[in-house]
């Protein structure tokens, strides 16, 4: 499989998101999905300390087993776990990384990401403790998630000398959510940051399994999560997905192939991280990344799924 870089890390262009581990997937399910991913050439695995009520990291570590050194493991900290475990204050970050290392059963985290901005902690304090973890060998690279372009600039300005800096940002981005094109993607270009899309399949809408006027299929994420359903399951998204599916099918491709390949057209996107509930889904995701869209095809996609309007000028 093709690889691209996140800082010093070399990652497969299709990654595996592990947010289902410990929730919709048990230990055996996680093992089968991870094994299928490894066998298909996936080396990039993304989780977070709060996924599966902290069980995702444990199940990922268990599933990787003796193949850990073949992989790039990314996890996140800072989301609310309980009253004592949340945020990005230095003392908590030191605790959070030790907890994640223990659950993952590893001696280092390849990409350690601040899961969301912490308005109560100056970014320079968080970056200082992350640099400490990098120098200690517990973390190889650091990243962030859900940062605006202004917050990325603030983080860049807070780095002193040769201290560790964010090498990636993970924000929502898909054919149905193109807002990052306004400011965050250009900022990534400017800073040389990797951009990792989350919800790249719009929580399943871009797999083609949902239809207008029909309930969400039983067993799908949107049938079990009313919050996500409210966010994604609407007539506008479904109509756009149907139009994009017809466009892809006329060219001998699937909607899934379009969703992956369209994201990977952008040079700052190193990997598309998608969850999977089965080995078959893993293999389908891996196979979906090979369409090289022409300029004419990209223009037609823009007509069917229009870009976000330009950002308003400052001032």
C-alpha cells in the first residue's frame, strides 16, 4: 500500500480507526479486524483514551500483540473521562500518557494527540509537557484535534527553539463536510502539517447503506446513536450521497471509492482513518483508495457536493 508521512512517521494511506473497540466490538472482534488490517497492509491505527470507556486502547494493544513494531499507533488525550481525567494541564498529561502506555502495552506512542482544545490551559504549557514526553522517548510525534486555523497558529507561535511541535491536526472532513477547506487546510499547507480527516465517511452516509425515506439499517452506527443520526441523517446529506454514488457508478467506481480517493487527492492528507466492524469492511476500505480523479471529475464532484464558501476577510 502507498504510504505518506506525518512528521517522521510513515503511514499507510488507509488507517484503521478504533473507536468501535470496547463498545460495538469485543476483544475477539477487535483481534479479527486488526489482523485483517495488518494483512491488507494497514500500519496506522488511531484510538483515544476515552474510546470504549478506556477499553479501546487495551483491545488495540492486545490485538497488535507481537506485531506492534510493524505499526504506527496514534492515541489521544484530553477528552472528559471522569472528573479527575480530562483537559490538558501538565500534571494530567503526565498521568494520561502513562495510563495510555499501560493500556496499549507499549513503551512509546507514535502520535500523541490533544483530543480537543482546553480553554483552561495555555497551549504553551501543554506543548511544554508534550515536548518533555518526546524527549523522554515516551512519545515520537505530537498532534492535535478539533483546532481552528487560529489555534494552529497560536500553537506554532508557542514553540520555542527545537521543542516538539504539532505535526498533525485531526478534524472532521468529508465530501459532506468541506469546511476545513476554508482556513484549516490552507494553514496546514503553510505550516507543513498533516491533516487527518475524522468522519471521512460521514458516519457511514458515504458508504451508500442509507436511503432517503428509509430507517437506518439495523446494526449500523446511526441506528444505535441518536446524536450522530441527528447530525448526519438528513435529506440533504442523503440526496448528495445518492448523486455522488450515481456519479461514481457511471465511472465504474463505488461511493466508498469516491469518498476515500477524493480525500487522498489532497497532498496534506496522509491517511484516511475509517472504522470497521469486520474484516470484510477493512478490505473494502483498503481497496477504495486507488481512484485517481481527473480535473474534470473533481469539477463535477464540486458541482454535486459544493465547497464551503470562502472565509470572510478579517476585520
